[in-house]
């Protein structure tokens, strides 16, 4: 069966290699370079289910460990020590190796299996994988919506995971490292991986069920950005050029590091607004901000 990535193969010559598949798509002037590579991949694989499964699995491994690599290198360069948030707590090589093995095992045991069901799910609910892709504005809009919704999901379920038994039997594993490093982002109990992972994978699925408008390329871009956000927020480094210094509502490493340091507060993933408005910011700064807010409230009552 020919791939459903494109609707009209009538002008195509026979192709058996990826290069030949790309030759065919390169003649289509209405496709950009990324679309041509994407379509050639599906056409060459000749099995859409397998192609999507492999794409998502490799993307996840490559983007996750690829994003961890600069942080592993930075941990070994003394120059960066001054930017370390908990400066005395540098991860040892043994700690990093143990964490790497555990996360990799979990990827194969917990995540590899459900990934193969992603293509049938896409087909059923109408997540398109065809070329051409949607416009960049549509992709950007969908990415923004996913960031905001995932952050809300993460805030409430992460906060819930800090409750008594849920913490003891599930979330405690993720809190093994009081001073996190990049690789610890996905170091978690399988139930937590599924529960918080729903915010990343389930929200786009529900979005498509409602709107009937979503492309797999957008989902891949979203997974990549969300992985970068998760790894970076566990990096343990705060730089003068860190994003939240320019976008004050962006959470970043300093927000999540405090969560690991104090074991309580700062529950959200990408943004600071939930913790700010619900008074759950962690650490001494969060406490003093809360006190300031209470003082202003009390004074405004007095003047009434
Ligand atoms: Zn936590
Ligand atoms: Zn964490």
C-alpha cells in the first residue's frame, strides 16, 4: 500500500531508496524543504503505522538525550559553576550514569509500546500527517494553546502528587534528586510518566477531537519544545540570559529548582501564573512575596 502522505503520485518515477523518493518530491514546487523530507520519509517507509511509531520514538530519544548533553558538558566546565543554582550540589558521574540507565529503561518499557498505537489514534481522530503542512501561524497558535493547557494540567496533577500517599508511592521517586540535573527531567515512577505525560500527549488528542484541526508535524514540534522545557527546567543553572529574565511569566530552571530544593510549592511546568495567583511559590522569595501580598491586603482592609 502506498503512503497516504500525499494524494497524487501519478508523475512519480519508481523509487526504492530514500534518495529516489526525495527526487520525486523535490519536483513538487509547492512543498518546502521540510515537507519534502517528511513526505519522502513516509513514501520510502511504505508503512505509515511503522513510520509514525519510529518517528515519534526516535524523535523522543534524540531530542531528550540530545538536549541533556550540553548540560552534562556544562557540569564538567568549572567556568559555569557560578551560574549553578545550588552551587555545592554538582551531580557525580555515577549519579548521572544511574539516572541515564533508569530513564532509558523506562523509555523502552513504559513508552515504546504505546507509541505504536499513535498512528491508529491519529487516523481515528483525524490528526493529519499529509503534506503540505498547515500555515506557520496555525502551528504557532496550536503550540501556544498546548503550552498553556499543559501547564494547567501539570500544575494540578503535580500538586496532587504531593498529597500523602500519592507522594509516598509515586512522586517520591522524582524527588530523589534535591538538586536536579537535565537527565532527571523524566526520572519518575511509571504512573507519574503516564499521568503527567497525558498533559503532553493527551491534550493535543483531545484538542483534535474537538476542533478536528491538527497536524502530526505540530505534535512533533510540540513534543520537542516540551522536552526542551522539561530538561532545561531541571538543568540546575540560572543564567543572566535565561528566558524568564526577558519573559517574566516563563518558569525556567530557577522556578523548578526551588521546587526540588524545598519539596513543596512551584508546581507548574512552563509558566509562573498558577503558582503566583494561588500563592504556592516555593522558597524564601515565594514566602516573602506571599507575606507582601498579605500585608497589602490587610492594609487595604484597614483603610476601608
Ligand atoms: Zn514535585
Ligand atoms: Zn522535577
